[in-house]
């Protein structure tokens, strides 16, 4: 019998899976991820994430209000997910879930006020340990310094749109210009400056289109003269729903302020930027004062101002995506690079009279998700399975040939990206929002969503239930929880909700 070499023995155990360099020897099927095929070069990964970019403002998702040709390239050349959901629709918690592959109650970050514990296990750390060169550029929003990255250059806190201060490897820096363009320059600079042949993982995260929606100088007047269609629920009065919908503070009518609608300019502009800003907005302010709109007319004016600026911010993000895709093509990296585009959650574009996110209602629950990887993903593919931001870390590890730790709670999307849905793929998703009392006054709640139904439990200072039949009521206007016709469905979904809370070990919040 031929004696095994030490390398052959280690390979048989999968020990070499985490060795440095661009190659992996992890066999197919090891651990919870598939792993990369033996002897094949591991893919690079670029994870582009915007902030508050609703899927309905992306043309490949059927937007009727704007065009995003570069983001659409990812759908045309890769896969579009139509049912991607977040676990907790708010900025910092979503980012923590994406980093750890764990729900908020497991990773310790339930709201925007909490500091992320960077000492815990994260996807970037595991990729770094497996030989990937890792970097994050852009929005971080987790209070603690990034860990698990060879390079980081981040916006402090929320960041600002014009002349943003940043932090590079612990040192504060100052940049002049527009944030989306600056971040793109920095990302491309890092990509072009890499040395060696290690595979890389880049988290390239935009501030835009977060509030207060301040467009780049060249896009300040992009939507002037264009009437954005109003959503059918712009003047929703929340009839038939409970205290939660009535007591929120996130309406265009009452919550949106003068800075949001640009009656007040941003601070910190250079003289040139201030001149550009005044030239673009002074005519609008003058027209507003002359018209002096009131009541519903004022809401309509605010909505148009909001949408013009929000969509103009997205134009810069789309341009940025195009620059990155062009670089990958020109450099010969495109074929072996996974590019994933997502937002940290959905956003309200006037639906129910709102802006912001937080709710388990569809507009804020659904995230855009587009993935391109020419070696495995069929161009123009569309997936309608239920996926989550909880799955992102596991997917990246799977493609890198790194065993997915058992304590991660998501599932790799790789089989879906390959065009096959496992027979045991999830049929429901679990959601939990915690940040109350706080800004916007959205009550704490958790719930379950299936293909057709959504059951929500509001708790803390109230105890209310809502059930929506999204086939009959896609706008979620009619709570049918107490309708006798849905009594059996209430029982069925309550059982499923309990099962999911046990599955994900969530004992927080009021018990069912």
C-alpha cells in the first residue's frame, strides 16, 4: 500500500481549506457550504451596498420613476432576486446581520444606538483567515472600528454627502467633493493598487441614497420639470389598523423637514458648491413661496421634492456601479469576480404617506439583490425563492471554499445561483424590529412572512396583531387578523411563528 504524504493526509481532512493564496483544496460538500472545486482558482468578491435604496427605484425591478442602466447590467448578466428580505429593517442591525450571518439577538446589535462587538466571528474574518485580501470602503455605521479587514477607509457615523471626513485605518482624513464619487475613486484605487495574486473581498458601501438625499452637483436639476407618479397609498389614513400605524412619526406630511425638501441648504459647502446649490434650488424655493401650498397640495409638493432628490442620488450610485463594472472588464477580472449589489433594507417612497423603513410591511422588508458571476450564473436569471440578508455571509464563504460555521443562521445562496432550488429551501422568513422608543416611533414587532401571508405581532407598550393576505391585498391596507374567514390561517401562522422563534433561538420580546 502506497504511503500517504503529509500534504495528501491533510488534504483528505480538509485542513488545507483555509490556507493562504488564491487556491483551495476543500472538497465539494465539506461543511455546510459546497466549497470551491479542487484545484480551481477562488473567485474575487465585490459586495456593493447602497443605503435605503428601494427595489422600486431600480429599473430592472420594473421602476416607473427612474432608470438605472448600470445596476441593470447585473440583472442582465446575472441573477435578480425578487424575494430578498431583511431580518431587521434598519441600517446598523442589517449590517451586523450581513457581517455575522446571525440575527440581531444573536450578534448583539438590535438598533442603531448599540456599538457592534467587533471581537466576534464575522464573514470577513473567516475570509481573511482563508487567504483573502479584505477591505471595506464607505459606510460602516457600527461605531466600533472594523475588524477582519486588511484595509479600511470608512465614513464616520452616517457620513455626509459633501466634502466628507473619513477614517482610514484609524486616522481621520478629509476629502473634498461628492461622497459617491469619492468612495468610487477610493474603491478603484484600492482595486488597482493591489499587489500579489490573492483573491479579494471588497465591501464597497455607499451612503446614498440615505436621508437627507443631497444630489451631486451635476445632478441637482436632473429631475426638474418631471412629475413623479404618486403611490396609490400616499394619503393612507390607516383605517382598520391599530395603534402602531397611527402613532408612528415618519410621514411626508408631518415628519419631513425643511432640510429634507431643500428649503435649507446643507452645511459645509465650498463657495463653488454653494453657488451650484443656490443656482439649482433658489428658483424652486421662490416658486414654492409664491404658490404657498397647503394641506394635500403641500404633501404633494414635498413628495415631488423628496423623490427628485432621492432619485438624483441614485443616479450617482448607478454611475458608480458602471465604473466598477467597466474596470473589471478592462482589467480582465470580470469572469472570476462575483459582484453582488444590494441595499441594507427597503424604503418608503411615499407609500402609506411615509419615508424611512423599520416596518415589516413589504416596502421596507424587501431588499434589492442582484448577483453576477459568469462562471456559474445564467445571464438574465430571475429567482423567486425566499432569501435573506442573513444568507450573504454564508454565500461568500461557500464560494471561497471556506466551511460555514454551524452557529451561522443563514444558508448559502449558491445552489439558487446555479439555477436549482433545494427541496428543503425555506418557505417562510422571520423578522424582528426593536428600536422603540426612538426616532420615528415605530413600535417593536416581530412576525412571519410566507409566500402569501404575513402575520405581525406588535408588543412592548401595546399588544396587537395584524394579518395580511398579500395576494388579495398587496398594499397591506386591510388587517384580517380578526376576520373569521382567516381563523385557521391565524392558527397555522402562529404555530409557524413559534417554530421560527425557536429555530433562531429568539426569546426576546413578548412571548406569543
